[in-house]
């Protein structure tokens, strides 16, 4: 079985390395880079290239073709670069749940290791990525250069992009990798305290204005709480059907780049402190239609404003919870929520869309399954 610290390749990735310039082969799940061995093969390079991007287990064991020596296996051992995924029952944005855990995805102590990401616990999300080696291995994004233009001009297929963007990386020193690399860069970064600072006062002012339309504070509180409840549903729906549009994305650079900017960068760099909460400029774009909707459904301006303020307060709670789930030690109840959310990142990004609560995941059948309990 491949070293868990090595990357996991899709079969399509392996098959694409099928030339003398880059030659991968597999034995079972193990992936080997034998590029440097192509010209040194005793039987000639053509025999190696015939199996480039393919599994060579059968030919190695075929005595009538060629009896391979121990040195051949030693060369392979030195050329191990990763593995193929082995998890059965992959889900697709809530359409199915993992039916079980492949034994190859378990450590000897029974703990789960995800075969695609190589991760098994929260601390794995903070292991610093070897930037040069990551780019050399995956040919995806160079973390030292502005990311957005690399996505735009990368020519990635949707399948390759989704596989790579959901393999978490950790930028050196806990800093933020550049997205724009120009004067727009500050707009992509938002510290967590900015959220209550920017949106708290408008919520309080809105409630103050709406107060005169109610006969008692309890009436206003009821509509405020209704807005808060509506937000929990919107949180789930936005996360599932907008942020994780994923497989419904158009397979072109416009769709892929928009996905990366909206949510993909967070899954790519999940521990980036300054891209865990939504920039105010982006939230204004998303909030504007909901202001109109609230005042359409609740024809009374005071009711609509109270509901909207409840929803914005719910959003503030959501963004702060999201940040703390990634970066703070939390009370006992929140520890379970933290584990649940981080499993969404390193275990199954196609389920587990609730952040402040798993309530709607339970209702709609997208609740994450703990792999340690499903063996």
C-alpha cells in the first residue's frame, strides 16, 4: 500500500502520463513514475512505453514474456509517487452516501485515512504543503503565483479541476496565497472580526426602525427569530446548490474560474484565515435580492425588515462559526460540529453542507457518515 503522505492520483491522471517525457505505471493501487528508467530498460524503451499509463502487474509476473529480477522491483520501490483512490460508494452532492469503507483506507489502529486526500484527522489540514513538489506532481496550481489567472488559463477539465481543488493544501507560514496578485488582492481577504463590525450596526439600526411597527417587542422578536430560522435553510441551500455546484458546472474556464473564486479556493486552502468569511462586497451582491424577497413575502415593511435583520444576524453567526470551527478550540458541543465540518473538507465534500447545524443535512439525507463507525 502506498505511503499515506504521498498524493493520490485519479486513473485519468495516471493514463495521461504515457510518454517518454512523463511515464507512470501502476501495480494495484500503487503509482510509479518510471520516466528516468525508460531509456535504461534492458529490453528497450519501447517495451516500457507500451505500458505507459497502465497497470504492469500481469506483465511483471508473466514468466513466458520476461522474468524480472529483484532489481526491477527495487527500481519500482524507489519510483513510488502515490496511489489510486480506493474508497467505495462515492457520493454525488447528496445523491448517495458512502456505503462502506475500503479496508485499504484504514490504518493498523483502525483510524480512517481518506485515499484521495491522504488525511485522517483535523491536524492534517495544517500540514504545510511542499509547494514546489505539489506543483511538479499534480501540474495544477503554483501557490507562489497568482491563482486566479492560473485557473483561467490552465485549460483544466472539470473532472481534473474538481479532483485537485478538493485536495486541501496549506500555504507556507499560515499566510494567504495570492489570488489576484495586484491591487484587487486586499478585496479577497477578510478578517473574521470584520463581519460583526460591518453587519452588526445595520442589523441593530434595522431593528430600531422596525420597532415602531409592532405593538410589543415580543412581536418584533418573533419575526426576527423567523428570519434567523429562514437563514439556516438558506445557509444549507446556498452551500449545497451554489457553492458546491461542482458536477453541474459547465466544463469551461468561465464556470471553473467562477467556482474557484466563489468557494473552490476555500476547499483548496481551507486553513487560510483571511478567506474563511465572505468579503462584504460579495455578500452585498448575495444579500440584495433577499432584501427584496423579504419585503415581497412580508408586505408589511416592518415585518420584512425584522425578518431580514434576523437573516443577516444568522449570517453573522454562520461566518463566525465557520471561522472558529477552523481555527479555535471550542466547547464540547462545538467540538462535534467542528469534526463534522472538517470531515466535509477532508472526507466527503459532496455531503455535510450544514455549518452552524447538521439539521438540514438530516432532513435532506446529506448527513456525513463517520467512516470509523461504518466499517
